[in-house]
C-alpha cells in the first residue's frame, strides 16, 4: 500500500511540476510549490514510516494481541488512502480542467495580441499614407495648377481614405469589443480558477486530515511496537535471569570440579612417579629376566637330576614295597581265612502279611555284631558268623564291608561273592538292589572304575564283564544273558592259553568304559533274566545269576601284568523241595538246585578246611568258579534270611549252612578237621532233626559233620555248640 501511495505521490508531484511549467509563476503556482514541498516532506515521512514498518515486520511478533488491532488500523489506513486517492484523482481532474481553461486563455490572448499588432500596423500604414498625402498636398500647393488638379484628385482620394479610415475605425471598434469580450472570458476563467483553488484547498485540508489520521495510526502503531518491545525486553530479562541462575549452578559445578582436580593432581603426581619407576623396571626387566632364567634353568636341571635319582630310588623301594604288600596280604588272608561268611536279615515287608506269621523272629546282640538269635518254636538259637547285618543296615554299609574284597581284584586276586538264602530273603536286593538304591554289583563296578582311574597314572586297565545265569543242574550249562540267545546252552572249557583257567566260549564279554555302560548292561541283563513262578514267591529265581568282572592291568613302570576276576553270584533259592510245592520237572529242578548248593557248600568247606581234595567237579557252578575259589582267591558268602515267623525253619537252615561253612576255623586244630567231608543232603536232614527242626526230636545237637573229637574244634565252634546246647 505504501508502495502504491508512493507512486501516486510521485505522479502527483510530476503533474504539479508540469502544471507549474505551464502556468508560470502565479500565486496559485507558488501555492502549488508549497504543496509540492509539503508533498515531498510527506513522502519522506512515509519513507521513514515504511522503514519502521519493515523493521516491525521483521521483528517477530507472532501471537501478538495487537496484531489484530494493527490489521484493523491498516484496513482503516488503506480505506483512508483509498479516499485520499479518490480525492487526488478529483484534484487531478480539476487540474486538467484548469489547464484546459488556461490553454484557451492563452490562445485568446495570443489572438488578441495578433489583432492588436494588426491594428497598430494598419494605423501606422494609414498615418504614413496621411503624411504622404499631406506632403503631396503641400507640393501641390506649390505647383498651383498641378496642385489644383492634385488637390482635386486628393480631394477625391481623401474621400476614399476617409472611407477607409471609417472602415478601419469600425474594425478597430469591433476588435476592441472583441478584446472586451476576451477580458470577460478571462475574468470568468479566473473565477473558475479561484473556485478550483478553493476545492484544492478543501482537498488539501482533507489530505491533512487523513495525514493526521495516518499520524495517529502511526502513533498507535509505535505505541504497540513499544509495548511489544517492552514485552520482548521483559522476556529477555527473564531469560537472562534464568540463564544467570543456571550459570551460577554451572559455576558451582566448575568450582567442585576444580577442587576435584586439585585433589587429583597429587594422585596424578604419585601415579606418574609410579609409572616412571615401572618404566625403569620394565627397561631393566629383560636383563633381570635373562639372568633369572639362567639361574632358574641351572636350578631346574639340578632339580631334575635330583628328581631322577630320587625316582630311581623310589621305584626300587616301590617294587620292594609291592612285593612286601603282596606277602603281607597273603599273610593276612592266611590269618583271616580267605573264606568269610556274612549274614543279612531283611526287614519285614508287606508280602510277609500280618498277624503272628509275620512276627519278627530274629534278634541281635547289642555288643557283638557277629551274633544273631533266632526264635524257633519257642527256643532261641544263637549263631555266630563273621558279621551280621540287621534289617536297618543300608546297601552302603553292606558294601563298605565288601569293598576291600572288590579292590583286591585290581591287585590280581580272584574274588567270589555269593548271595545264599531262600527265595524272598533278599539275595537279589543285596546283589542287584533297586535303581534308586543299587546293590553290590553296581557299586563294585563303580568302585573298580574309580580305583582304576586313580591308578591310571601308572597302570593301564581294561575292565570287561559278562553276565551269565542258569547254572542249575537240570539246565546245567550257563546261559548267556547278554548274548542274542539267552536260552542257548554254553559249554565250560579250559582256557587254551595253558593258564588253567576255565572259560565259557561264546559268553558275551563286554568291555565297560563308563558307569553308563554298566547301567545299560544291568538293565539289559535284568530284562532277560529268566524267572519262573513258584507259589513261594512270584519272582522266585530258579537259576543262579552270575556276573563276572575281569580286571586286567599293566604296570607301565614295571611291566607287571595282573588279572583279577570278580565273580558276583546271586544263587537260586535254597528253600527245601517240600515247601515250594513243586512237582515233576519243577521238583527235580529244585532237587538239583539243592544239590548244586550243597556241592558249593562242599567246595567251600573243603577250601576253608584246606583239604587236599576240593570237589569242584561236583557241580557246574563250582567247576566254572574253580579258579576263583582256589589258591589266593577270596570268597564271601552272604547268607540272606527273612526275619518273619513263618520263615523260621528256612532261616534256620540257611543259618546252619552259614555256620557250617564258617565253623571250620583256620589254624592247626581246624586243619585237622579239614579231613572230614562236607555233609551230604541226608546229613543235613539228620542235623536238622537233631536241632529239633523235625517233630518228635529234641535231642541235643552235635556237630553235623564228622568231627574227630571236641578237642579238635576251635574255641568258637565250642562256644556255638555251647549255645546250641543251652538253647536246646
Ligand atoms: P530273593 O532274591 O532272595 O528272592 P529279593 O531280593 O527279591 O529276594 O527280595 C524280596 C523282597 O524283599 C523284595 O521286594 C526286596 O525289595 C525286599 N528286600 C529284601 N532285602 C531288603 C532290605 N535289606 N531292605 C529292604 N527291602 C528288602
Ligand atoms: Mg532273587
């Protein structure tokens, strides 16, 4: 808007200057000049205003409450400017009119001048002719004739002149009239000019008014700007004060950091010092290291030399010790007897039922863990074995007593562990155990593993084991449990290597390398195990289960080779034929079992009493285990008994069997007793009768087997006999 206004003003100024040049220096012109000067001033003001406005526009005042007001004012301003423009347009029109009139006036004046000049010319011409005529007259007067004539002509001509003069005078008059008319027109035009000047003055007043309004608007605008400026300043001040506060906090922080820095500087100094000393050390280190290495090398080689000689010495001593140990062991075995008999009493179970039948018939001696008492038909019979495990004895406790035997297998001894007893007395529990609470079999293998691992630095060991069963006389050959055909009968043969050892060709041998292998093998064997029902026990096993573990060792330092065999035998039930209710083949089988068990008893008895002849060939089982039963071999008989009242007669039989195996003591006296033979089945029956097992007999029991005289019996056997006498 300002731009357009400016343009308009410029145009006006041009117009006015043009007008001025046309009209010359009249009063109106002076006035116009003044107006022009005024206009110029206004224009400059406008320019200043415009600058201000631009500055304002540049200054950010968004969201200003005055903005709307300003817009309104601007609207008003524009309206006013429009009006001013209109007025100016009218002024221009009027100016144009004035100019036209002035033009006409100039024209008229020009014409007037022309006519005046014409008239003057005419007058001059006429006066010249008059003068000429008068001269002519005078000359004529001097020349009377001629003059008369001339006068006459002049008089004639003078009339003409007079007529022409008249004409000229009339024309002059007309021209004067015309001039008067023209003057009137001029007057009128001046009047018109005056009126137009009046309008111009009015317009100027209007313009002034508008300008005043403009001024006011400008003032308002300035005020608003001031207010805005104030606001801005206020905001700036606030921001400044905030910034100052923040600055203060930053300064405080800085001060803290400075103090920190001050405290850190000494630390840095000490660190630098440390660093320098370390650097020195590092510089000196390679030399030091070399020196140390040299001395260390010398020391080490010296030490190695020493160790070598010590090693040689130790090896010599070790070999000597090994021999000594073997000798001592043999001596110990000789003293202890290499056949030991343990008893284990199982707890009363649900299967034993309730009532008097299931009552406990077994008691123990609080002071002697080798003694147990059986209440049989109102009489208390006491037995002494090498050790007795009460029902509460855990698998671990049992194994603890057995583990020395198991480990001697690593040293190259052959070991046999038998579980003997009637069906349901806990043989399988002791040997195999349950998955959660494994028995001797699994524990023995685990122990062997850990022992072998402990000696792995010096020894190479391989552990193999095979599982066989079915050594009952009706099916006298071992059946391989791990092989594909468990029912296949296998032969027992003498080892072709000339070692005199027996073996079963085709019996699967497994090399076991981890406990997992063992578990797998046991699971497999367990599934395949042949069991048949009898009415005594659903799971009565009518066969022997045999686990043979062979440990072969090689001492790397001495080149010594050892082979030890661990035979773990879960024997078939020892119950007597009559009780199991078996008939036909079952009966025969039961008889065979009893026969094989009594053959085993014979062998053990013969071995323990160191007889010259041991009847190994009387049963397949003893035949197979021959090498593990003779010589330096060790045998353990675990006699399992049930504590239930209803089983007392079987329990009695088992315990008698145990005691009989044990009763032959080592030493000079018992050695004489070795000459006797193991009692036959008939002898056993007789013995039982003597001990009061069969009705109608309560005679005091003597020794079941042939004993030369009481003087030949050991003191223990005598004590047992005493007990038997008192209980009898
Ligand atoms: P066997 O093999 O002599 O026929 P088992 O070992 O099968 O006898 O034992 C018969 C039952 O008695 C099994 O259920 C067994 O778990 C349990 N048993 C045997 N001995 C013990 C014991 N010491 N502790 C707990 N339960 C036993
Ligand atoms: Mg069993």
